[in-house]
C-alpha cells in the first residue's frame, strides 16, 4: 500500500552531539496532534548523511514506537551512496515496523541510469514494504530520469511512488505520463499545491516541521476538491518556504524551530554549522507572519 498524504521530513534534534531522544519523541507527537499522515525519520532533512548507522536505526525505532497505536505511518529514510548500506537500512526499517522506506539517489558517486536501476533493484528485492524513490539532483549530483523511474515501477510494483524534488513541474507531468500508476510526491514546499493539483498523491515537507497543520490542510483540501482554499494556504506559506532554503537544509528549519521554542537546543552535525546572522534576521522577520504552535500545542 502506497504511503500518501501530508508527510513531514523530520529534523533530528541533537544535544551535546547526541540524538535528543526526548525532544524527538515530542516532535513526532506534535506532528500527530496536528494532522500529519506520515512522518519521515532520517531522510536528508534528518541529517542522515552524518548520523552513525546506530543513530540512524534508533531514529527509525523511536518513530515507529511513537506512532504505534495511532493512524500516523512511518516512512523511514534508507538512503545511502553505497547500495549495501541502503539494503541493510531498508531491511532494518522493515523489521522495525516501518510502513515504507524513502531512498534518496546515491550522492557523490554519480551513477549512470543503469547504475541507478541496479541500485534500486537491490533495495526493492530486499524488502516487501512500499519503496519511495527520492530524486533531488541539486543535492546529490545525479538525476533519476523518468524512463528509469518507469522501468523500476514496472519491474517492482512495490516501488509505489517518487519524491520529486527537481523543482520542475514539467518533470512531474512527464512522470505521470510515463508511469500513470506511480504516486508523485512533492519534495519542494514552494510548489506543493501545483503538484497536488496535477494529481500528486502527497508532499514530504520541511515546512511542516514548523506548521504541520497548514501542510496537512493543503493536502487534505486539495484531495477534497477545495482547490482555492488549498492554493491560498500554499501562497501564504511562500515567504516561509523560501526563507527555509536560503542556506543548506536543514540549517534554517532547525534554527526556526529553536527560535520558536519547539526544540531546546540548536546543534548540527559537521560539516553543517549554525546559520549566518543575516539568515537569523530573515527568519525572525518571516516567522512573525505566522502563528506557530509551540512544543506542547
């Protein structure tokens, strides 16, 4: 069963260079309270590239444990630039009880399309739960082409969807043409509504770390045919969506969460560092535009 709806690419709170498990649980519970359908632990927003494998697995376990007994699903990050590592993480996620996995394209080594097909084939062979491909060429240096996506979907029906973060609406239209039954998920908050209105099955949002209710409304209202209401919310979020990407994600979103009191510490894993003073000033101004629920709200 494909995972769809309003989904949050969770940040990973860090305290004294260790995962702040108490805060992580609180973050997930906040998402549940505000109507998010799926949480996505240890995607790239969760600084997965700099977590140890033990930390990565623990984040998946916490998400599964916290969502147990609720209607909220878990799509666990299982991406790596080494196929064997992705396979191991995918198997762990399935065993831990995740409802699906999200696999970013291998970064740095820039595989060919045939290499990408082989990479995802090995992951798909290793698990039975839904697999969501993740294409973000601006961050990985490789572009998962629509013909390769369609080939993977045809070969492995449990590759049910793709998180498309190329920023191209034309790409989303081409994907829908080449693989009509594949679910297209927005990976770019600025164009969440246009992708949904074109038949997208959901969003994996960074902004929903701050405003889960707003992102849930965009998704749910579009699904209900309330297009103007959904478009208005997406438009109102534009200043925030842009501000959260003025530096490398997740630098701004973690800073914003800290500034509004949702996370108690502001730490990153090197080589990520704290935002510049200019970014902090921008975030302060933009955050004034929104009523952001606190940690306990």
